[in-house]
C-alpha cells in the first residue's frame, strides 16, 4: 500500500511534466518525479523493525550481537544508489533552470506554445 | 545581488563559521557516522551562499572569485581520479583500496584506508561546483536591449 | 506504519497544490514541502545518510528555483493546448499506468527487503563482511566509495559536466568584441 501512494506521486509528477504549458511547471514536474523514484528505491530495501546500517561499539560486545545486527539491518545497497541520484538531480536542476532563464531573456515569456510560433 | 539589513548581516557573520565547521565535521567523519562527502560538500557551499545572500555578491567575489572556485572544482575531481590511479599502481586493480589495514584500527578516526581521502576530495569538488553555479546564476543580468524577435 | 501514511498523504497533497496553482512562487514553496516530507520519510525508513543529503540538496534547489521565478513575468498563462498534444499526453499517462500496475504484482510486501527474495544478492555480503574488508563502520560509505566506486566516479563526471553546461549557457559575451567585428 505505501508503494501505491508512491506511484501516485510519480503519476502526479508525470501529469505535470506532460500537460502543462509553463516551462517552470515542467521543471517542477520533473523534480516531483525524481523525489518519487528516490523514495520508491529506499522503500524497497526497508525491513520492518530494522536498524540503520551503521556499526558502532555496542555491536562488538559479543558475537551474537553482531549476528543479530546482520540479520536485522536494512539494505545498504539502494541507499548507496539513491545518494548519488539525489546529487545528480541537483546538477540537472541547475542546467534546466539556466535553459529557462536564457529562453525567457530571448523570447520574453515562459509559455512553450508561444516559443514554437516565433520561429524565424 | 544586494545585501540585507544590519540584523541579518550581524547574525550571519556569527553563524557562517559554525555552518562551515559542521560541514568539515560531516566530511571527515564520513566513514563512522552518517554523512559522507556529498552532504558535507553541499553544507560548505551553503555557508558561502548564506554569505552571498546577506552581504551581496561583490563581497563574496573578493574572497572566493569565479576562477578560484572553478580551479577548486577541477582540483577535487583530479584528486579523486588520482586516488583511483594510485590504486592501480600500488594494488594491481583500478580503484582498489590500497591503504586498508595499513594504519589505524576499525571504529577509530584514522581507519578505513582511502575512504576518508576520497570523502575529502568529493567534498571539495561538490562544494565548489554548487557555489560556482549559484554565483553564475546571480551574476546573470538580463539583457534588456535585445527584446522579442520579430 | 501510521507515520508513513501521514507523510505520504502530506507529500501527495503538496504535489497536487504545486501542480494546480497558477502562482509560480506558491508552486516552488510546495516543492520545498515535498522535499521536506521526503527527508522525514527517509529518516523513518532507517536511512540517515540519505535524509541529511536530501534536506541540504532541497534547500539549495529552492534557492536556484526561486532565482528563476522571482522578478520575472508572473502573469497567468491560460488557454488549452492543441488537440493532438492532449491526445498524446493521455496516451502516455495511460501506458505508464498500465506498466506500473503490471510491475507491482511482482513486488514483495512492504517490510521485507528485496535482497532476501533474490538468491545470490550482493547486499548480504556487504552487511556481513563490510567492516572486515574495508574497515569502515558506515556501511553505506563503504559501499559508495569502496565496493562500488565506479558509480561514484561516474557521478562526479556527470555533476562536473552539468555544472560546466550551466556556466557556459549563462555566459555573457563582452559587448566590446561584438562591436569590433562590425
């Protein structure tokens, strides 16, 4: 059921990116899709009642403590993938916004249908 | 970009050094506590962005100008690639952790081979990159003489 | 489990407001609310690394977005698109919806991590031997910078290229050179 709500967030972002005419709204739709995908990847690796994947001194008291940590920690691999994805989304946001600013300077509007009609 | 009132300037001149120190802490103990190079680098960049928002763009450009920021960016990326190549030279495979178990004990600050060095290189790179992009966005003055195409 | 549903509902309501409002500044603030809710979700999903990164990235992203929308033309853009564009949009949304529903039937229940269902997954090795092989106590850092360091090199390259692209697009030619050419 949380998977379905995350997919609903993705569909809202997809609707905004495909249907809207304002360029900044398209960028906002792409960002909502990125948030939804990162959330979905982390939700895949979650274990109910699990622990964060960080070892501290309390886990070394005995061998059984370490074994219980191994059997109850959440998955560290999706977290590693999402860490790079979040930083890349910031870089691509900077690129998209610089394109929007340059287009506004040249055409005077954010509307994409107006830009199509002003072909030289 | 103009500055702000005197209250914002005073408070932000006290707070910026705390943010910078917090960013350095998150980078250095990235192999023991949550954080790592990416989050720490962005925190360092946001301390400079706070300075730019409170004091105006020209004040920050005297301290950390655009060519210096881009040189730091390239230096961070170059250091990260060098660590990978040194793994090839000393260990036999590209990117191998060639300093593991050479110094320190696990769970101490000095441990885990090349991981703290990689964290520092990535922190410098990401911080300089994001400061560069916010500086470039604030330097862009729209050219009012161009106007619409006919 | 209740906190997951509350936060997801908060994010969905903020997303609907961000999509439908006509004021660009309100839309940008609602995107900030979605990012903040996402960071809290990551904290409840036992991922503190990702929560720290998400909140600082979202703060900088808000600053960049506001730079584009403030002091610009905030007039109301209305009117419909052409008929062909509407038909294509509806078809795209429908196809993605069907593909998503097909994919959901193969997922395990919420609460069992996916590497227990895939035999021979690498995550079990990362958890049990991560400290012994790399010496790092933070398992996510050991995966990002030692076991899968190629992905980090690729990410550094992509970030470098996109920042260079943004700097080049926003470059301003000095006026003197253009006049000298005439």
